[in-house]
C-alpha cells in the first residue's frame, strides 16, 4: 500500500497539555478528555505496540485543531434551528473514507452532491438546509464480527484505514497506530478543501446575485464535517479546552456521533461524548430500549440544549413502525429538544451473493415512514443521514437509472457498507424534497 505518513512534526514537540486544574474546575466537575480510559470500551483496536501508540497520540495532541470552536458553535446554532422546526439536517457521505480514494476530486464531488441535494429540498419546501458531510475523519468502523474467514483462513476484521488495512493478509490486518497520522493528514487537507469550495461557491453565488441585481442579503453556504467518535485515543488528542467558553471541544470535526455498537450507558464512548460541548449524534437501533434512551439523554444532554443532541434512528423499513413510536414517546414525555433524524441505510443492509447491498425502495420506505410517524406523534422529522458518494458506483440496487443485482460487481468500490451513487442520492433527495414540503 502506497501512502505517505507524515505532516505532523516528527521531532520532539511539547505535547499539548490538557487544561489546568483550574480550567477543569470551571466546567463544573472533574471531566477530562482521558477518563474514558477507565471505562469498558467496545470496538477499539488492540495495538500490539502500545508504546508506539502512545508516541503517536502525543504527536497528534501537539497538532493544531482541525476545526474552530467558532465554526462548531455556528453549526450548533444551526441545529438549534432544526430543533425549533425551522430547518432540515442533511447529513451524508461515505460509510468509510479510504486512503486510496482520497483526493480533491473525491471531496469536491461529495461537496457538490450535498449542495445539489440540499438545493432540491430547499427549493421545493422553502425550508433551510443544514449541510453536514460524513467526511474528514470517517476512517474507522465498528464491526459486528471481530474476525473474517475466507476458506481456511481467519484474520482480524478490517476496521477502517485509520486502524488496519483492507487486504486479506495478516500484515494488513494488524492494527497500526501510524495510520492515525495519515488519517489526520487527509482529514486536515479535506477540511481545507471544503473551506475553499465553500468560498468558491459563495463567490459564484455573489456574482449571480450581483448580475441579477438582487437585494436580499446572501448567506454563505456552510459545509460542516462529521464522523463517528469511535477511536477515542484520536479524539482525546484533539479535545481542547477553550477558556472563552469554559468548555472542552472535540476539534477533529464539527459534529461527532456515537454508533449503535458503542452507546453503552456505562461505556467509554458515552463517557467521552458527554464531556465535549460539540453537537453530537446518537444512533438509535432496534436494540435500544426506551429506558436506555432516557438514561442516555440524561447523560448526553442534561441541560436539554437545543442543537446539542441529534437522535439518528436506524431501524430498517420493516422495523421502524415497531420501534420509533416508543422512542418518540420518551423524547415527547420529557420535553426533549433533541432532533430526530433517520438513517435509512444501516437497518436495510442485505446480502446479494458475495456483496452487501441495499435497495433504494427500502431506503425510501424507511424515510417515508419516519416522516409519517414523527408527524403523527407531533414530533419534527428533522433530518436524514445517508451513505452516498458522488461517484458512479454500483453498490445499492434500484433507482431511476436501475442498478440490478448483476451490475453489483461492475463498480463495487466501497471498503465497507454499500453507498448510494450520485443518481440514487438525487433520487432520494427528490423524495425528501416532497416529504419536507408536505
Ligand atoms: C455507520 O454509520 O457506518 C454505522 C456503523 O452505523 P451504526 O452505528 O448505526 O451501525
Ligand atoms: Mn456504514
């Protein structure tokens, strides 16, 4: 595999020192970015060389923040608008970013696709759209099985490029902490590219605006970044205390979410997420009980702050009707300001021969059911969370340009879950636009 490690200085640098005792006292307690280490942690890699991992964590802790506190606060304010039923959250991107696919074109196509989808929803419904890309840090994956067997050979599962390699070889599958440096480098470049594209699209809009002689004020298009808060050693290294807000912030991305496999009430991931001031997400699958959801909201959003918590349902088209209403009752009964969003991907995965796939019909069905159920319960259908790519892949089935089972091997490029291709994503946006508008 050919990729260069680097960018973070090799020489000895003073490691970032996490806030002083005084600062910790200011956040009203004793939370520190490293205390998740005392909790049971699911899904974390077991590095064979823990000293090497520690050295790399120190180098990362000395690197500058990837995103600014001001931008994170900007997103939180926009999400508060979603909570207040004035905006819609559009979140999407790869299941897993990969080192091999990385490049400016890849970032640009994701950026453009999200903007096009958002424009469709906005034009038809008149509702403002918050664009949140699954990008610039989505390099690690929770797995259902710890090992993978092919024929006679069993190896550790692939856990995303930030952890190990996708090739089915013993060498590739060993967790290597140096991979965190490459993940960080690519995330940093991605954040810079997104900022440049946002600036360029704003400049374009301004030109169109001036030529058309419009007088209404123009707001810049903002594109925020998000990923699953899975690798807590990486997150810890970039968790910084901001004296102005007297809070700890995760600075690897604007928005982090907890996966359905790492949301244990007493687990390390929940312990980490509760201490950061960022807007956060929580995946809610069929195994989440109403009681657990109540306890998680107590821990993750004790102040019931609008924009702080987004609950991302992911039940499956056949299960959403069974599970969503009881969870909606929890948020309704406690008067929670949490946003409800729907991930119609992860409950609808099925296998077709050697490939994992998803059918567009199931995806649209779960989204439609989400809108119908939330509205029937007097809740707000606040957003959607999609796995998609601007590329012309053949990973999901169906759509206006039919992808059929026989087509799957043609361009099945994902390293993890099957993504909507560009046309399928636009098909979903078309459906969404109608649903948001009604
Ligand atoms: C994902 O979003 O890629 C994922 C693994 O989701 P979940 O935690 O909902 O299974
Ligand atoms: Mn996925």
